[in-house]
C-alpha cells in the first residue's frame, strides 16, 4: 500500500522538504546537520536518499555519499562456504520475529577499526517506531532457538535501506542477507542500499553507483507502493 507522511503523522508538518538537495552534498557526502531521529524525520531523509550517521564529533549529521553502494537482488555472490552452510539446514530464517533483539545486537557488534557504534539509543528508538508503523523490518538467523545473526533496515517502495547486520556464528549474518535478498527479488525490489563500500560487501557482490544514478533510482523506487506491515508470514 502507498503512504504519506501526513497520514502517518497528522500532528506534525510534513518533512519531505526538511533536507537540502542531496546532489549538492559536500565532498564527504554531508547533506545537513541537525534535526532528530524521530520516525517522521527519518522517513523524510530516506525518501530523499539521505541517511543519518551519528559520530562522536557530529552526532546529528545526515549523509548522501558519492559513490553509493548497493546490492541488486539476484546478484549476491554466494561463496562455497556460504553455499555449504545454506545446504546443511543448520540455520533457519524468519522475518520481523525479533526486531528489537536484532537492532540491539547490531549496536553491540564488535567492528574492527571502529571505536563504537553509530546506532545510538535515539536512532534505535526511531527505527523501533518505524517498525511498529510497518516500514522497518528485520531478518533473523536462528540455530535451534538461539538468535545467531540478523539484519535490519527500512523498506520504502521498491528499495530496501539496509542499516546493519550482526553475527554470533560464522556466516550467520550472510544467511540472513541471502534470505532477505531472495525475498526482495521475489517481490521485485530494485536494490538494497548498503550506503558505504566495504571489502566485505564487495565480496558479496555489492556495486557502486554514482550519487546521481542512485538518487534517480531512489526517486523511481519510492514512487512504487510500500509493503507496510509485518513481513512475518508473507
């Protein structure tokens, strides 16, 4: 179903024009500073291809880097190791069963080279509200009844904005990503936004688009209906 910020947040002024043109971002991709991480402000950012990236010296920065990293459904590189893992049946995956646990685990995930997490309490709360509103989703990886990996992000039209992954066992986050991309391909999603390039994402098949190409794709994607509501049993 389609949506509007006015319908979802009738007590607030629509924020679709809250951000400057992201095509005019600076060399670091910085678009704006300020605002908050409430759900309406987050939606206003993502529909324009902008995302929050809290840092110690810039806790309220909003970015649109050039280039932008994306994964196109159907193009994920499945390594031999991951293929073996998928074939064993060791893990099962679910959607929207443990959103809070996934976002908390992502915030605590140890990431070499990073001094902390960008997933602040305020940002997590904003995404929890978006989850309750039917926009934010998680994919979980389980071994028996133990949560061992997952990914969460935001679904808008024909794009999925991936926010973070975590794992407690080797390949567990990749299993969740594979399940998510398989579903996105089945539903005709255009791309999964990965935001920033990393060697890990490149090995999985992520590619870089210019900012202009990415923003053109965002405009097309958000014109499509959004699948609101839980993805648990669909």
